[in-house]
C-alpha cells in the first residue's frame, strides 16, 4: 500500500513539473505568456523575457498608428514589453469604455482613458490602489509627488488611496491667466501712464472714450471689453482682484486659512460690483461684454475701419488679437497690464496653481497580468528623457541635448533642443500628449530658445507670455498657502447627490444676480441683504460644508 502510494506521489510530482515547464514556455512569437519578474528602480529592461501587455487607449487623429509608432517601438526595445493597443474610436469612446468596464474583461492598463473613479475604483474595487507599489516600481513618480505641492491630494480618492497616475502640464503663464491687455499705443498718444489703481484705470478709460485716441474724429472708441464663453474673458475677475481675492468658478470659491468659502456673499464683493457698475453705467465697460462671445470680441479688435478697442481681458493676447487677426502693426499695440490696486490697498493676481494637474492618466485594473511591469512602464514617462521622447520623438531625431551657451525660456541654461517643429498634422514619431503628459515648469522652460527673439513674432510668443506673467502678475499672487483658489475636490457619491440640485441653483442665482447688480436692475444697497439671505436659503451652508469635508479629506495630511 505504501509502495503504491509513493509511486502515485512521484507520478503527480513529475506530471506537475512537466506541465509547469509547458506553461512557462514562450508563445510562438517569442513573447512570454506568464508573469515575469520586474526590475525595480530605474533598471532596464523592465523584464528579462519579452512580455506582452494590453493597453486601452483612445484614438487621436494626430497619431497614425500606435503599433508602428516610432516611440512605441523604441520603448518596446528599452523595456522588453510589447504593448497590444486596444484603440477606441474617439467619437464613441465614453460608451465603449462603459461597456468594457461593465463586461469585466479589462486590459492590463488604461492609458489616458478616464472613467468614474468613485464608482469603479473606490466602489467596485476594479482597479488597484497604487500606494504600496509606487515606492518600489514608480520611484520617478514618487519624486514628482514630492516636487509638486498639492499633487498627492489632487490624485487621492475619497477612500484615501491613489488609483490613477496623473498628467502634469505646468503652463506657467496659464496659471496666472486672468490678464488684462491695454492699448499702449493709445496711452502714448494721450501721454498717459499705465494705470496702477482702480481710480487710475477709471481715468484712463474716460480718456480713451473722450479724447479720440484713434484720431479719426469719431467717438467710436470702446475703452474696455470682455466676453462670455472665452478663455478668461470675464471682466469681473480681473477687476474684483482689486477688492478681494477672486477665483473663476461660478461661486468664486477660495481657501482661506484652510477654510473653504465663497466671496460672493462678502462686503468686499459688493464693493467690487459697485466699481464695475460704475464702469458699466458710464459706458467705459462695453455693455455687450456680458452677452457677446469670444468671436465677437475678436471682431471688435479687428475692426477694419479704425482701431477702436482700448483694453480687454483674456488669458493670452493672441486669443483676441492674433497677428493674423488684426495685422502686425495693431498686434504690437497691446501689452499686459498688472493687477490694479483697490481703494483699500488690495491687489491680487489669481494663481490657479492646481490647474497643472490632470488626474486619471493611467490606471491598472485589478485583473492586470503584471501590474508591477505596467507601473514601471508608466514611471519612465515622468523623467526628462521619457517625457521628452514620448512627446517630441526619439533623441537625435525629435530632440537633442542642449549645447554650451543655450538658454531656456527662463534665461537659465537650457536642458534640450527641439529638432522637429510642432505641426497640426498626423505623425508617427511620438505619442504627443496622449496618456501621461508630464511637462513641469523646468521641462517647459528648459527648451533652448533664441534669447533675442522678437516677443511679437510667432516664435517669441511663449517667452513674451512668460515674461509678462513673471514681471507683472507673479508679484501679486498670494505669497502663502493660507490663501488660494479651491483645489480639485473629489466628492463621495452620496455627497454629490446631496448638493447636485443646490450646485446648479446657486450657480445660476449668483450669475443672474451679479449681472443684475452691475446693470442696476438690482440695488447694491437695498437688495444686497436679500440676495445674501437667498444664498443661504438655497443651501450655501450645506454646499460649503460638503466641500470643506472633501478638502480636509484630500489635503489636510
């Protein structure tokens, strides 16, 4: 009995060894079908034997073919990981992503494919939390989290875990993009200085209106204009920063001493509205600014008969007065104007420092064959070499190391030179900004530029916007963390449902009331208290409580 038993055990062991050997063999194409050990840190290749992973991605018209893409092929050789791309058509991506999520048949990673994180990652646990894996398999991203203030909080889910890696695009001039552009040519013609205070600005606008700066003998000048549905073309935000720190969201939410609050029920907001009303009633602020769109504002700037626009607000001058829109001479007439100082000494530039982060660029499903390998694959994209090669193309073809004497946009020694100009046409040398797009300030400013470039030339635009922001806006951005715009908040499903209706009603009421105060349809003296009370009646207190809880959950470490 014992002998037969021993023989049976030996037979089972031998059979197991044989089947184990068969299962570890590579497929006919030489790609391993089994989970490979993954190198840690910055070691390459990531796996010893060539391994295949399946990534879900959305088609981009600028990418000819993911499989044959030059960066993809180069990175495959570097990592020993072959990516099987499941490419979704962009026009039906949302629908197809939901079908895939509900089918349970998931790829090894989602690359630039976003979904409801609260539902599928936190609620249904269909995606892996990455917190414990990051130190070992994503050391470059771990450095990124330490480098960028607030990033960890932005990507932290409502259960306190990190499921998705983000993109980070430090558009420096975009972070302080509540800019006003003034006609310097008109100032010079009238012998005026750039205004420093709200009263200075009022007097300059009156001069633009009354003293015929365009010299055509007609009262056709528009001193100041804005628009709705444009890039920071709302005139109220720039002007309000002379009275209280303002944000661009519907309720103007800020964080002051770690408390989430709105400025729309504060006395300072009322005084800001009073100043704006003064400009509106005297025709210094173009009345259609609250109804016209971005294109109509452009048409004012490009008026063919005469130059009629004195100043306007937008994130970048070219949004309204591009050289091809208004002509090279008129284009050079406008310069950025620093924030105004209000009657109580308030002078702010809105700093949207959290806009650089774009959460949800890379997720790993719980069913991934080799999540460690997938995470290592993503981690390299947070290095200068990885980010630049993915975005521009291979070294020596798309970019090269900087040379002695090269300077970047910040006048510091450059990090690299670009060899391929950006063009809006399909290409196959890079993945451009798809998926993880890591472009911190030092990378963006590290590109070699001509230090003597004409700021009004197309190639000088980025440097001009950077310099105007650095010199005129950064000095007035809040200097401490005790005052900031509200960072991105991830709400729990139950919290979202609680304030869903309240959010819409509050936004609509504030928008409507603000315009009515400016136009004089509501009195800032007689109707203000009733307005503030109505905000409370709609549910402002509850709304702020929910966002306060979300803020503390994500950012109070």
